[in-house]
């Protein structure tokens, strides 16, 4: 733990100590290849002071400032400037980068009550036009790459405490009701210290990756952690990685990176798309911590990645399965340093009952990957309905306490009381109050945490508890033409529950026909899980919606399905389920008709 009271104090000291050493290197992706862009600690400090002076002139201290940037060094300068100004940074996705309009950002801007938007010269005109169109006439927009804006010499240190807000981390959610996690300077310092203790980083480490800068792992793990350490960060854009996963591993190899990672799907992508010729150019021996989190960690992915990249220096103990979330700033648990990932095979039927039990002979099993131990948190596993604590080896909702836990969501007092101030039933002492309800399901076994799924996504069918990711993996195992990590399983209800599986397929890779592929999926699900699988939709690649960190948005996929918003290449639907879609579409049409009528009536003059 540092002796600094705020992250601003820490960055000021680190900048003074490192001076002309690179704070960050960014590898852009353009037609000429990647020409590294360097940002020294002194340059970062001066730019942050300049931009902060502009914010201070506009009384932005203790007020929210929205950051909308493409991946690059300008975001880092702006985020640091907010800390220098004592303002509250609000990182958001640049709409043009996400292929969407400004709907989500409008919701964030309104909810956060931002007083200014920081961006770059290329995007400032469109953002200014959006602000004007939405009526945000009192929200200033600054292109921070204009050196004429602000004066580094006019900057003055802000008055901050550990309780002062550092930033709002908006979680993936609806455009109409975005939720911003309130992260204080104290929360941030506590979690950065927890990360350092967990993975053993130092000022000699080289950290970074490709995750979006507005994502908690990208921001806190890949940008703020090297700042915290006084180390170098090396970064690239998400698109660069997704287009060519080899570039990520080559960056690690070229810069001798020690620390970085991503969601499970990133490792799958590397296994599938890095060629033998590319493999020969890599040296991954410096990579000591390959963080694997943000979505369920798959045992088969760990095995495949480790085997594929062992010849170029990747060691089994480098894989670091971990667990965390925005509500805890970032990291909660991770496997012990120097230990290989632990995989626990359990009886599938017992897991459905909420118990971790040893496999039984020829009966079905499930492989769970340990998310490790908690060094800086208290963890309890609690029955989500009775709120009674569960014993070790039993599945329940994961509840947490610790200095990294945020105070709540921005302007959500009722939700905060339910989520951030939970009480374990039957407890009388102080230790049983003030728990964070994560919404995640898991179990503790031998002091290690095994995350099994999301509470709201659990499929209850024929009295059984099915984890959607287990069914999705089973689906994808039936044919090589089915994309790994590119399916969504959920339940819909008529007079009973029905299982629905939507799966991306590469038609050119199908050896038979789509009817045979769908039939194979139905047969395998019925055999593997002993439940009817009457509803299968095979869709084009890119149909399955995911968050910026690669998590399957099953709730959104269910909504789109019921609204008739999925266009399949091939489908098999039960009649009762088809009626649900027709009914939902009719309700939507009625609502639209009513809205049109209301709009028309509003134009009729009152006499």
C-alpha cells in the first residue's frame, strides 16, 4: 500500500520520478503498419496540467466530465487531466467506434450530469453537433489535442481526499437506464494495491493490452496500473487485436511485456488464428501474468492456449484466472502466484442442485476453473432467496466486502441499499451487514472461489438449474462450423419453460446441411442435459450480441428473439414458442400504432 491519499498525488510523484522515461507506448493500426507513438511521463504531466487548467477555468472540480475518444494516447492525457483538475472522469464509448448512434452516450451524459465533454479534433465537430441537437447547450466540448487550449502554467493542485470521486464507471446496460459505479480515490488506490499484491508487479513490469479504455479491465488494469507502479504501459486498439490477434502476442513479444490479458475468448481467438509461421516469430517468455477474466474461464481454453504457445516460452503458471467487477473497482480474486490454473471436475447433476461433488463413474461432469483466493476481500456465498450463508462446496450468490468496493451507483439510493448494503439473514453482529451482492453464482472450496454463472441468466427447466454457458459449449462441440463463444442460450415461458439456443454458424464450413446441424444440436442437448431442445436458431456470424469485454448479452438476445429481431439462416421452433414471438410482435405493432395515433392527435388544434 502506498502512502498517497489520492491517485492524483501518486501520479504527480510518479511523473516527477520518471521524467523522460516512456509512460506509455501506443501501437496504432494504419495502412503503413504500426508506427509506435510514445508518451513520456513529463509529456503526460504537462499535457494533463494544460487540459486540467481548461477544466479548472470552467469550474469542473468535483463535477463530471465525459471522455469520448478513439483508442490512443489522447484519452490517457484527458483522464489524467480530470484527476489533476479534481474533476470526475466519465469514460464512454465513442459512438462512431462502436458502430452505433449517440443513444447510449446521451443516457450516460444525462445520468452523469456532465458539465463538459473531452474528445479529439477529428470527433469534436460531430460531438458538438450532437450536443446542440440534444439540447445540451450548457455542456462545453473541448478537442484536447489543440495545444492552444489551456495553460499548463496556470494549473493548480486540487483539494482532494480519499473519499473524493475519481471516476464513474458505467457498466454495460440499457441505453435508457445506464448505471455508473462511483469509484473514489480511496477505492482506486486500494484496488491497485490489491492487484500488485496478487500478481507481484513492480516498477520493472511492462503492462498493457488491447481492451477498450472505458472498460474496467482496460482502464484500471492496463492504464492506471502502470501509472500506479511507475512502470511502462504498452497499448493497442481493440480493433487491431480483433482483426489480427497475432498483433497482441507480437506486442507482448516485442516489448517484453510481463502483465496483461483479456477475456477468455481472446485466448480462444489466438489459438484459432495465429499461424505456425507467426508462432515462430514470438517469444512469450517474459509474460508472467496472463490475466483471464471478465467472462467465464474455460478449462479447454487454458489447455489449448498453453499447449499451443508453450514452444515459444509461455508457461502454464503464467495463466492467471481471476474474478472481479466494476463494483469492486476491478480485481477480487486470483490464483496464487506461481501456481498453474486449477481445474475442478464435478458431478454435473450435483452442480445443478447447487453442490460441488466428485464425478461419478460414467455420469456427466462439468469442469470448473478456480478464480483463486481473495487477499483483500471478505467473501461469503449466500442463498439469494433466504439470504442465509451457504457452507463450503455449495453454490449461492457471491457477496463481498473490502476497501475496493464502491459506495454504490451514481444517484441510485434504492438500488444501492439493496445491492451495496445487503445483510446476511440470521446475523446479529456488524460483520453480517454492508455486503455487496454481485449477482454472480459460485462456491468456495478449499478457500478458492469457483464462479459458476450469473444469477439472472440461470435457466430453470423441468426443475433443474442449467448454466447457459455449459449448454452453449455443448452446442458448439457438435460441429466445427459452429463458432466458439458465439452462441446464446436462454429460456422463454408459455405454459411452461422452453429452452432456446441461438448459435452462429459459418455456412461455407458446413459439411452436410443446416438441417442436419440443427438436428445434431437438438439430439446432443437432449442426451447431455436430459431436457428437450425444441428451439434452435442458426444465424450468421456477428449476430450474437456481446459487451465490449466479450460477454454474451443473453438477456438482450432473449429480448431480440421475442421481438422477432433475429434473422436465422435456419430455425427449428416449437409452436408455442413461435406464438410467443408472434404475440410480442403484435404488441409492438399495437404500441407503435398507439404512438402514431397519439402523435397525430397532438397535431389537432384544441377548439
